[in-house]
C-alpha cells in the first residue's frame, strides 16, 4: 500500500513538473488577442475621444523574458472614399494607408503608478481600409456597414493585427509592466497633424482619425490583467475618465472602475 502511494506521489510530481516546464517554454507570456479575429471588435478611437495613448497593466505568465514581439489589435473605420457613417464608403480590396504607431513599455509602480520607460519603438504599419459598404447584405437608412463572409455579419470597422518586432534589442522583461499604444491624429497625440492637411478637406477625411485601438471583454488566455475593469489612458477630456478627470487629464495614468469589457487586446512573445 505504501509503495503504491509513493508511486502515485512520484507520478503526480512528474506531471506537475512537466506542466511547469511546458509553461516555462511557452513563447507567449501574455495573450488577450483572440485566436480568430472577427470582422471587427469594440474599440477606442483616439480622435473621437481626444486621446493620445491607451494601454494597460499586466502580469506576465511564467516563461522566458527576452522580448521578441508585441502584437496589438487595431480597428480601422477609414474609407478610401466616402465615410463609414454616410452610406458612401468605398475601398479597393487590400488597399492600405501608412501610419506610424508607437509602443511604449513602462515599469509598474506602487499602486499602479506609471514607472520609467523600459522600451519604446515607433513602427510604420500598412493599415487596411475598412471594406466597401454592402447595401444588399447590410441594409439601412442609409446603409453604412460592410459584410464579413467569414462571420456572416455586418460591421462598421475592420479589425486587424499589427506586430512590433523587438527581438534585436535583447530586452529582458519584468514580470509586471504597463504598456501604452500611441499615435497622432489631426488634433491629438504627441505631435498632432493639424487640420490644414490635404486629407482634412477630403470627403473621406484623414484615415488616422478613423483608426482605433480594439478593446474587448474576457480574461487573457495567458498572463493576468492587473485591472480588469480599468485601462491606462491619456485623454484631454474629463468625462472620458471613470473619475471624471479628478486625478488629472492629459497624462498617461490608471483609469479604473468603468472599463469592464474594454481592455486592449495584446500578445507578448519572447525568445525561446
């Protein structure tokens, strides 16, 4: 009887050790990006909400720590011609616009304070325009949405992934960190483009003004969201904060208590 019990203990220990080893070798240390993207997802629009940066505080899962890449889900509502809300949106399949976007990784301070910058990278991405309005599949007055054959659903925006490649930096990540996604729009960001640009006077407007960071509900599949009902944001408008701006506006900080279901979607990959 004792021998059988001892064998069971050894077997259980081996299974546990195998699980730990597998977790430690998993190159994904944080994952809130869905395995299959739908046509679009809820999102936070920078120009629409007077925002310059959005992010979150996370705890990485067990594993190696040399950073390789960070994937972020974006939502594009931009049309090549016409507007997403006016019934005349038209885009050539596969058409894109170029947009510089910045990823910043910060230390996680006491009480969720934003710590010093760990790493920052600006990368220019080819962002896809949202597809053309489909009046037959997505009727309305006026018809404004496009139709996803994969989902068999109608959407206003178009979800897509961007990937920041950071493997050459040989950066070792801490277990806790804060990340931020930022880019410029006509009126907001570190260096707004202004309203005198050529695209500002076009019927479609400037595509970056219709670019959003996707955000959705659900706990991450890997790692931990430190504030499931909160995000980090830098907005100029008090009403965009859970505390109505009491703790300040125009600075990147924790905004907790009213963002349940709207956490940015990110995946962090490390080197094996």
